[in-house]
């Protein structure tokens, strides 16, 4: 049976700018037992990272290059990015 | 053909943006160049450090171009944004907007820079003589 392996959800997380500095890394791959909503994922990413958690309210999330809401479900193979307030130009 | 929307670690050339939008049907050409200032909010700037989510930023720039071209008659847009370490006086962003006439060209250019600042995943850290700060987030 391959059920257990099939259920694993592998997600790539990208951290940018202030989120990158506060998380202390720019990219990581995480595995989940089941799909998760964006809000719950961000909560998990902020665990044990108080400096990242401190700017949580300012973060937006992109899933596969598009902004998404907290209720969006992340799926296997997704690229999720934590986007602090943008300041280009 | 060089892309009309690009993120680059190399110095930007406004001519590239102009070339991307110019043609015989468009008699109005407006450009915007964003340059690193010496002073920011009363502080002395040492340098700026720009960072982008390049794949998403280039896609966002293309989306801004498509929105401008849909909103303003006959408009055509090109946008380049620099990333990396920039000194005072260096160019951070170039935009060219062309249209058949001047009014939509001006409006499309203004639309493009405002949308860029609002939505494109690019960040600048300002390093001043007082310290450093990610703009938009606070210290």
C-alpha cells in the first residue's frame, strides 16, 4: 500500500525581505500530513520564530506567484511565499 | 526580442523601455525614472538594497502592463526594475508609456508606477547614517 506516502504534502516556502531576515532563512521545504489553510500554515511557520510572528499581521501570502487569502488551501507541490509590505520604485 | 518587463541586477537603460513601446502609431511617449535620493524622511541615505521575488514580480509587471493597455486607449507599457545594492543617484525603476496621444500616455505611465508601488513584490531596505529599515514595515 502507498497510502501513507500519497498523503504527504510537500510545500516550498520562500521568505523575502524582513520575513527572510526575521525567519533566518530564505527557503525551506516542509512536509505536511494533510492539506492546510494558508492561515494555519503561517501560524505554524511563526511558531518558535518570535521575530517573524511579530510582523505576522503585515504579511501577505502568495501561492504559486499569486496573492491568496488565509482561507486558501495549500496543496502538494505548492510554492508559498511570505510577502512583507512591498516597497518597490 | 527583449522583454518589455524585467527585473535586473544590472544598471537600467531607459532606452530599452522606450524601444519596447515606440512605434509609428504612437505619437505620445511618457517616461518615468525613479532615482535613489540622498535624503529620506530627514535622514542621510548611505545606500538602498532592493530585493524581489523575481518570478512573481515579473509576472506582476506584465499584469500591470496588460491592465494599462486595457484601460488607456492604444497604450503600450514597458517597465524595468533594478535589484541589489544601489548608490545615491542610481536608477531604481524605468517606465515608458506610449499611446497615440499624450493624455493616455501620461495616465498610463502614472498608473504603472502607482500600481508597481502598491502590488509588485519588490522591497527596499534603506541604509542611512542612523541605521537601516525595510521601507513599508518600520524598524
